[in-house]
């Protein structure tokens, strides 16, 4: 997990929720409401997924846009900004999103939980969607 100051409270609420569900959580910060820069926390979270230290991520900032833009600079990351449960299900089913991104300033706790649950419960469908995500990385 990672967030900036705008997402830190939601991150800590979701951390408790996920811990109760039995997930082992790596928290890359931030850990206070002091103003900070989301890339400082997004890059380490993305690297942990790319190198296999973490299986998937849940990240947030105020709008979700800044942290999503940062995460998606990593070739191995498919970060999906989701503000309703159906988007989170489809992000896993069709895009095999390995990071769920939330707009923390625009969600209630209950809405965020519904979105997280939708992401966790969905399964990648493979097939034509595998072919499509294989074409996402920029070829050098
Ligand atoms: C912080 O004020 C805000 O700009 C940040 O959380 C995020 O929304 C940026 O995309």
C-alpha cells in the first residue's frame, strides 16, 4: 500500500480492514497528514510488485490521478483508478490490474470497502484480455 497525505487516513482504515481479512501488508507510507509528494511512496510500492516482493497493490492520493500516473510509469505495473465497484471488478477481469488506485478525497469508507472487495473477489479472465495486456509495455 502507498498514499500521500490526502490518502493516509483511508490507507490506515483499509490496512486494518485487510489485516482482519488475513492479508500481510507492506506499507510504503506516507504515515502522517503532513504534506508530501506521492511519487516518493508510489515508486517503492511499484518496485515491490515488479520484483515480486508484493503480489498486488492498493494505493491512493486525493484524486488518485497523481499516484496512478506515477505507478503506470513502471513497465510491470497496471494501475487502475476505480471509483465504483464495477470498475474495480473489470480492472481485474479485463486488465489484470496489479494495483487498485482509489481517489481518497472522493470516497466514503463504505464506498472504498466496496471497491476493494470487488477488486479482491474478481478473477482475471485471460484469453483475448491476455493478448491485449501483453501489448501494453512500451517496446524499446
Ligand atoms: C494533494 O493535495 C493532491 O494533489 C494529491 O493527493 C493528488 O490528488 C494528486 O493527484
